[in-house]
């Protein structure tokens, strides 16, 4: 089944995200390559950058008009709803997918960190281990169908966000478990990784604690552009092999 026909298939999780008319948004032409942004609000952040460029616009500005950038990511997406994006009309001329997913899964587990029950340290570690394993299964189930499309994929880690000091250490410890899953999966499947944690390190990089600000979006867009340019020879070879007339 071609990717252009996949949109007729309905996924049981499709109702989680509303298919707004402005999605996917596209910029430029695919003369040199076509980058598709998939996942959550780390990439779909126009609501938070407001009048300033979001990640997709920054990326297009960095790469130039001979590159095409498609924003398919949706604010609020999780590993459970990612298949909805995968089954949509992913462009046939896509040469690289940039994926950021998992942050909202992590936010759904914050309750574990605020549990007031008195627990032994070993029991708390078992709770965290279970959380990690459940995310591992969801992450694999969400991304393996995406890899089957045959388009090269780069994954992003979950950035640290701007937590207040009373929560920061505990939440960053938990996030490290989610990022461990992402990095291990990437290593096992030979996928490149863009680590966002060293990039967004100040309060000015965030809006509403967990969303990219205009400054954060600029940093993410620049990092993706740098990554894409570093892969250009690989992209050229893959495109020629898979787009013969």
C-alpha cells in the first residue's frame, strides 16, 4: 500500500489529535531534499513562539528555499497517537524524518514523583523501572511502523524544561530514564540522535515551563539544520537510489 493511500486507514488513536486544516504546513521546494518534522510540540510550537518563527520556519530559513520542510508534528502528541501521523500522507519525496516524541508520555507520569506515600527506596526504584519499561514498549510500537516506510529517521531526546528548584532534580532524574529508552532504541536501529538537552539550558528557552520559546525554537531549528547539512552526502545517495524516473 502506498503512503498516499495510508490516509484512508483509520487508527484507533486518531481521535486523540484534531486534524486542523493548517496541517501539514509546507515550506520551500524539494530540489535538494525534503525534511518532515514529526512528533509533538517540541517541533510544533507556533502557539508558543507566537509572532516569531517556530522550529519549521527556522529550519526552512537555515536550509534555504531549495529545501522543503513539512511540519506534520502536532502539539500534544504521544507515542500512542504518533501512528496517526505515520498513517497520514507522508510526502513521497521525503528524504529525512526528524522525530521528537516522548515528552508528553513523561508528563503523564509526573504523578509518580509527587506520590506522598512513604516507600522504601527499592520500591520507588521498582516504580520507576516499571515506568521505563512501559515507555519502552510504547516507543517501540510507535516508531517501528515509521521505520518500515524506508525513509531515513533521526530522533530527538526530550529536553530538560524549566522546572522550579523544588521539582527539578526529581523530574530530571525521571526524564533520564525516558531519554535512555530513546537513545538505546536509536543505537539498536542505527538512527542518528539530536540531543536537545545541551541546547536549551536557560529559562529564556522555554514558555510555560515545558514548551519552546522563540529562542528555544531558534536553537532547535539551527541544530536540525546543522544535522541535515552533515547528512547531505548520505541524503543525495539515498534520494538518487530511491527516486529513479
